[in-house]
C-alpha cells in the first residue's frame, strides 16, 4: 500500500506541473507533441524528416529526452531549430518538471509547434503527462504486431500512431493490418500513418496532419 500511495502522490504532483505547462503553452499558441516509442523505432530519424519538410512552413522547437548523451539533440540542431536536451541519467521517462525547466530555455514566443522526444520506452512515459497537446506513438515494423496489446496505455492515450520503417516489410513476417487491428482494439480513434525515412513514404501525409493540429494552414 505504501508503494501505491507514493506512486499516486508522485503522479498527482506531476499532473499539477503538467497543467501549468499546458496552460502556459496554450496561452502562447504553442502546440506540443509528445513522441513516444520503444528504443530503435526510428523516432529521431522520423523527427528529422518532419523538421526538414516543415522548414519555412511552421516555427518549430524541440525538447530531446535521453538516458545519456546529447547525440539526438546534435542531430536535430542541424535543422536550425531551437533544441534543449534533457539527460535523465538513467531515468526511463520525462516528467513535467523537467519539461517545465526546458521550456524556460526555448524561444516559445516565436514557436508554433514543440516536439518533445521522450525517452525510448513504451511503459513509464505513457503514465506521465508533460502538458502536451497530444501524444504520438511511433512503432517500427520490426517490433511485431502485438505491441499495442502488450503496452496498451501508450496507445490508449495517443492521438496518432506512426508505423515506421515500412521499407523493411518485404523482409518481415509482420502484417500491417494485424498491427492496425490490435491498435484499434486498444484505441479505435487512433489516426494512423505508415512511414519510411528511407523512401520518404508517408512523411508528407504525416506532416500535413501535424500542421492541421497547429494554427498554421496546411
């Protein structure tokens, strides 16, 4: 019972800060997108593709979360966008207070869309509200079609599912329709995209949807 009580208190405090973040971002007109995935889903590569396509169309900022190193923020910075790296030093997820501290270091008055790349993990990040406007789950075709059933919270709380690395489908036994069916079983309202950072498949459609969620006209 003590563990449950402590966890509840931690989440309650996190939710308080998340509400502060959400209110702050909404007042500025910034749409925050929390990107969730397992390690190796191609989340950073996908973000790079999105940043390249959105250049000149929408003002973007990025918060990068990782257990160690600032390698991902170095990759993102090449696209000329403001980026803050959060290193959790072993922590398996971002929390609202970490994001709040990072927000203070970004030019949000000149930002329309904020991408928060969470730590690679489909378990803990699903339980922590960061103050985002929406969650987007990225899953690789190499992960199998059962991920939505094994990690339902991540998919249940998401607005969209991006099925990445579709260029590998000819070499895999995965059936995309089975994956989608499992995802709809958890969350019937999920918007779904099939993408490849190698061929560029689906990137344009994904970006147009994201633009439609901001104040920018697609």
